[in-house]
C-alpha cells in the first residue's frame, strides 16, 4: 500500500487536537466529557470529512458518514431526542436514493463488459460485477461495492496528464483493480476493519518524475481493495 503524507498530516492534527483536550482536562483548565461513549460518532465525522476533502468533494458517500455521525453525536450530547433520532433512518434512505439517482445511475449489472468511456461509475449491491475499460484518456470516477464484489480492469486504458481521481468504497465487500504496468498510482485511504493491498510489481523510476497519475481515494469498512497489474 502506498502511503500519503497528507494522510499522515491529517492523522497528526487529530492526535494533537485530542491530546491538547486531554491535557487541558488533566490540568483542570477544562472539564470536557471525553469518554468514548460520548464522542464515538466523531469517528464517522472525521472519516467523512477526510473522504470528502480527499476526493475533492466528488465522493458523495462521505455525506452519508457526515450525516450519520452528526445525528448520533447530537444525540449523545443530548441536543436531540430519541424520537428525533428515529427520523434519521428514513432521511438516510432518501439521501442514499438521491446518491444512486444522481451519481451512481449507471450501476446496473455489467459482466465482462468492455467500455470505451473515460470515466467509470459502478455500484454493486449483493452481487458481482466485472468491468473492463478501454479508454485513451481515463479520468477516474466512482466505484462502490456494498455487500458485493467488483473487478475493474484498466489494462486497455491510458491516462491524460495530471492527477486522475478514482473513488473506491468497499463496504462489506471487495474490489479488485487491475491497472497497466508503469502507471503511477497514489493510494489514499483509512481502512476500518479492512485493508488495501498493493500487489503490483514495484518499478523504480527517476526521482521526482512527473506525468499522469491515478489517485485512488479509498474508504474501506469491513472490506478490502486489491491493486494489481
């Protein structure tokens, strides 16, 4: 797995922030309730924010994490009642439906389908999809495996100059990403009870080399992503 300095920077600020809060509490300067039972929804909020900014606001599933985390946090702080919290579930269904409608509308099942388009938009729920993209200018896109599996084969594609962003969500599911040899790939993500495995044959290039890059912005929850060539 390729690590990103920005991921480390993000984690460092989180640790510093909570470290200062705990220190101020221990010094008696403040009296925050820092118990896990009160603040656990912050994990959803932090991961959602990370995914949102890492994807340049293209990963709409990050809004679901923010929505859930915010609702649960307000409940834990006593700012909303249990009855009001029950409104979260139908609203969440509506939000999920809107995401499917406007962002993942092409998620119908495609098995061993070869497509020439320069973006990918796949949603898998309780199933398996195999997709091959053959494009002279692959720009990225969105791929979500929810209780299912997906294989995306990009070996017939090329990338334009610059950073091309591919958002991958593996939630109780798995994703196999097959890319051409020689592609420059940057993997960003915070796995939660899952992992990202980079199985590519490592190639050592010149220091500071520039050119097309595929940036994988990953969210893994009880799932996995395998990158291979």
